[in-house]
């Protein structure tokens, strides 16, 4: 018998009819299970922290605590895949700035909802592969010497890239672009997942959208704004945010230590 993986889902909307519509549509999908329905934002925050869902169908405009405030109250590790559901298209840009996977504009068709479910299913599987890769990397680090290459599953292919070939990495939408010494590679992996894999092997986060190979940093200079700017071996200049400044300095000191 085949066991179907079910994705835990929380529905948040202050309109009971809207919650019912989403619940009935998800009932057609055997791999999605609604574990909580919430009528306001504060209840949603509690539900996400309690249920640890994989998916959050989140209304934007709600009294007192809106959908954006719900996300602000959650820690990054607890934020599931987010799909905003609203009758107002003016929130679309802000929703994607909050890294929402999709934006369902009411009223929507069954076909549109099916498209969103398909995209969500793909993202959840990608997250699963990334999590397994991170766990495997951690296990190998415990069992033997640190690896000297990055192994990435990208669709049906496996990419093997020596760490020394990577100069820096930048976030690009929901993917990451690896800037190598002689080319670039776009992979369907988040910058956060890559940072978790690389921070022990000579790489450092320089701001929210970039990771640098410490061995490729040639210069670090202060800016009038209080930030810093580093120059890499390929001539790329990256701003170092104040949040990550101490980490960059510590990484450089460790690199130069005998």
C-alpha cells in the first residue's frame, strides 16, 4: 500500500464562507490536510506555532492583526509556505516582498486554485529535498572530514561544485545564483539553505541576499553609512550590512590566523 505524504495546512480568513471555500477545495487534494482554521491574525499566530504547518493560506486584510503582521510575529524557522488570499490586488507587490509563494485574488476559479496547489506541491518537495541534503551534510560532517565540494540536486540532475570554485552567491527570486571563477550557475535552492551548508567551510553571509567565499575577499573598507564594502577577486563589490559586519570580520580574522 502506498502511503501518501500529507502537507499540513492552516487556513486564515476572517470570512467564514471564504474559509469554507478553501477547505472544500483542499478536500479534493489527498496530499493536503487542514489542521486549523483561524478567523483572525492572533489566532493564526498561535496555530502556526502550535501546529507547525507546511502551508499557510493567509488573508491579508483582517481586523487588528493583518496577514503581514502575522508573518512579522513568526520566527523564520516557523514560517511555512505562504499563499496570500485576498480580494485586493494592491497588496500583491508587498506579498511577494514577504516571500509569498503565490497570491490568490478573490474571486478565483477552480483552475487558478489548482495551479496554486501544483506550485505549492512543487515547492514543498523542493524544501524536503533541501532539508534532506542539509541533514546528510551534517551527518557526513560528524562522521568524517568536512566535504570540499557542494552537491546540489537540481531537478533531475546532480551538480557537484568544488568550494574553491565559488567566489560568491546571490539570491535570485526563490533560487540562488552561484558566481564561479569562470561561469555562473542558477540552482533551485534558497540562499538560507546554502548558507547553512557553507558557513562552516569558509563562507560568510555579507547581507540578506549574498554569501561570499572568505578566501576570495581582497578588501574590506568602511562606508560613511556605517556599512562596509568588500571587494572580491573577480572585481565584484558587495555591501556588508551592519547586521553581518561582525561575522565578516571574524571570518577574515579566522582565515588569516596561522
